[in-house]
C-alpha cells in the first residue's frame, strides 16, 4: 500500500469511528472552581481520590496530544501552546504528539480520535476556543477513559462529560500593566486594539488594558476594531492602518497571530504592545512590552498530577483551573528601549500588587462605554469571580461596540 493509499485508509478509519461512536493542584499555583461555578475556597486544594482505570500514573505511559488551530510558529496563540508542549516533552516518562492548522470543524474530531487510537494518547489538549462545542463534548463522551482539557471553555457540572477540564489564565493582569506602559508612552492619548471576536476573554483583555491605561491617564481612549475571526491577516492590517490614520500611537491586539499588527505598527513608526508571546524581534524600535502566556509551567503542573495518578474524571484535578501572574500562568514581556524609567517604576508598582494579591482590577464603580454602571461602587469582582467570564460589555473609555 503506497503512502497516499495509507493516508486515505487512515482517514476512512477515523471517519468510520466518528460515524459509529454516537487538579487538586497546590493552591499557590492553581485556582479550581467547584462544579456550581462558585470559586473554590482560596488556600484549599481538591481532595485526591483513587485513580480511575484510565488515569496514567508514574509507572504507566503518559501520552499527551496537543492540537492547534494555526501554525506552530505564528508568533501568537498557537506558538505559545507549542512552546508549552515543547517544555513538557523534555520531562521524564512523557510522550507528546501534536498537530497544527486543524480547523474548528469535524476535522478536529478526526484528529482527536487519531491521537487516541493511533498514538495511544490518554490526555488531550485541544487548544482552540471553537474546539469545545460540539467537538470535544462529543469525543469526550465517547472516550470516557481519556482526559480532555480545553483552553478557555467553561465546564458545567451535570451537563458536560466528567472527563473534561477547563484551564485558562488571567492574562488580563498583564494587559493591565501593558495598558499602563502604553498610556504613559502615548503622546496622542489614543490607543488602538485589533480584536478577533467579542467573546468574554477578548472583552476582558480590552477592558483591563483600558483600565490600566486610565489608572494613570483618565482621559486616554482605546479604539477597538473587531475583525470577526481569529486569523484574518488582511483585515488585521486594514484595521491597524485605519486606526493609525486616525491618530492612535500605541497599538495592540487579541488575535491568534499578532505578527501583522505588530509589523504594521513598526512600519508606520508607532509603538505597540504584544500578546501571547514576545514579539520584540518584530518591532525592535516600537515594542514597549506585552502580555505573554506561560503554558510550559501550566502543562508541567498538569503532568505532575497525571503522574501522581490523579484525573479530572475522579475529581483529583479541578474541572476549572485558573491563575494569573502570581500563579505563573502568564507574564509581562521585558520592557523595550522606548520605555522610560518613570514608566517602568509605575508598571512595576502595579505588578507588585498583582503578585501580593492586593490588586483588584474590577472594583466599582465601573461604567461601560454607554454610561451604564456595570459594577456598583460597593462591589469588587476578583479574578476568580465567574461573572467576569460572562463579560459582554466594553468599559468607559473604549471606542467601539461588542456588535463589531
């Protein structure tokens, strides 16, 4: 059988399977949420239980699969997860497999089944937001001995299969600091934000960036343009150029690959802040700082739990895992040469407050950009509050609409 025939045969096999199949981690590093979607008590860990038959242990093979919606070298979201995969692939008794550029369609179901049935994967990290519903939900239900962990999804007890976990980081903390740096560097008082979709995670980054900026300059504005999808390079370039033409002098983004936005800013000789990974090499003159993921640390902590025989299915690992700067889910990029000493000091002061737990970004009173009070004066929403993961508004100071 030649290579092409083998490939077709393999695809047919997986399609047939599709057709017939109808972390109590340490509290210093993880924040789990109880199935009721209320945050678990800080300082406590979920109880360990007897491993299920499908839980890998220190004495059994641990094969972990990673799936990305885009290329591994995109200077963005997919590269950040690939870098995390590379970090754990060096750990003892760990085998990793991965596949890039897998669309958010039934094709990801084929890829998951291939990793399970061909590679023997007992843990999967399908990383893209759109993989969750219906794709992960379907494959997880049909493969109860495999653990599935999705980046950003919201597990619902009694509704979703118990072998699904959700993990995500409070990277908006790093965005808040980037907003401070942007505001103190800007001469026009106008910031720009190229965003993919108005989902809660994206809105939270836009809002935290703006709140950070307005904490040092209450008059500053952030113009936002939604492109409509995670990777639309032409629209991203058009959005960036349009805002630059309108006078913004610091640009940032939340798209899968910030490469186009960062390079456009550098070409037009304005400043920028990055996202996902460090893009300083793309903008040596204008790169100020950025909000980076630290998935290598997160994945290593998961591996520790897997090898201890714990699983999300039996409750040994929380269904919802979250963390911020303090928990090393994310980090702030090194400051660029254009950042002044005074600006660094202001940003470092905010960073210290995140690290000691005293910073609360969403403390009222906060209004949205239509003037409506969305967080009352007496209210404080800490990072673990589930309400923040349902965000559907833009904060005062943002020019734009969630309707695109």
